[in-house]
C-alpha cells in the first residue's frame, strides 16, 4: 500500500467512493502513542466513502490493532486489543444537521471542512473507544511491601499532636 497523504477533501472522497487503507505504525498517531506504555505496534486502518440512498455522504471507518497500556488496578502492563468500526455522515461546514440524525443510531454525523486528515479521524475514533480505566479481567491491587507499616497515615499526626502539648 502506498503512503499517500491522509489529508483529503472528505466530500469528494465520499462522492467518488474512494478508499484509504493502510497498516500504520503507532508512532503515526501521536495522541494514541502517548496513551501507550510502549511505543511499538501498528494499526490496520480503512476509510471508505460512499453516497447513501438519500444522497447524504458517508465515511465508513475501521481500525484494528493492539496497544500496550497500564492496568489501573495492578499497575502492570496489559494489551488492549481493539476493533473500532463507525459510520459517519458528513455534514458540510455551516449546514444544519439533519433531524433524522438524532433518531438513527447506525451512524454519527460530523461537520467537515474542505480538508480532513483521515489519520487524525481514525486516531480520534480509537481514543473515544479506549477504556477510561483499563484493567485486566482478573488481577489484584499491588500488595503493600513487607516492611511497610499498616498504621493509619494519620497516626504520625496524632503522635506530633501529643508531643506538642508537652512542651
């Protein structure tokens, strides 16, 4: 697959039924790479344009991959496998959103300008799908180290308070 630019005129892309498919390194997606604990990996992405029966323009988006993230329970690394698929109705900048968009959950409507970066669009969709607090299916919180005190963190304050009254 060639590495042509990911910036397109989204309305022409959809009207002409074009396709943009690539296997891209995670480093190509800076915000997504910042969420990963390891920068290695790749995403298989596909964006397809088409005209709907009612004349509306659409993009179909799919992204598949794995990202190493930190488990929020045990703090160990874990792999988050994902498959993001979405249909997007394109609304030209400044035009009103169609009323029926609110009733149909099979797609989301997005306002688009004359230029759209498909890689950024894919990155945004994957970020939206990412769990807020990724966790292994079964793991435990880190155990306290063997020498650590189990006393309340306020116990040392109580000791200080007790000493201050004796001065």
